[in-house]
């Protein structure tokens, strides 16, 4: 997201006083988490392993989903934009994701399977999240 859009510069920032997560905000949260799943950022704790054991290649979405459901029973997995879950469950999800996310660091390309092997740096990934 841009630091400040044109409308924010013209009118000032929108108030952040909504007591519930809106459908638009939930959609943004789902997109953020899906992006981190796609780039393997949750593989630090929920690794998808290379078929021949050479290292982590991404996020094991099944294991991640099981962990999310165990910790936050009010959420469905996989995440869907509709219906919007309870706000407290969304806030718990954000904390869960922050705890388990990391920056991905590509280490080597595995040409046979066509994937990158990854290592992780948790602190920068959490800061970015």
C-alpha cells in the first residue's frame, strides 16, 4: 500500500476507528497472507520439502491450515473473502501469522524440479509483515 494516496494528502488520512474489520479490509488481509504463502514465507515453521530432501521449497499449506484451525477455531481454512470472520479471530490470525512468517532467502535452484530452495530470516519478515 502506498504511504499516502492523493486523497489522504488532500483531505487527511481516514479515521481508523472502525470497531469491526470491514469486508474490504478483510480482503486485503487475505491477499497479504496469500502472498506470503505463495512466496514461501511461512515455510520457516511449516516447510514444504523438496521431493528428494534437498531443502525447503515453500509453505506446506495443509500444515499451516491445520495449525491456524487449531489455534483459531472461528476461522475457516482456506481463507475466503466471504463471509468476513469475527474481528477477534482476524486479529488472532494476524498475530499468528506475525509469529510464523519470515523473509525467504533463495539459496539454490533445483533444475530437475524447477524450484528454488529457501532459507529464512525471521526478523525482517516479521517487520515487513
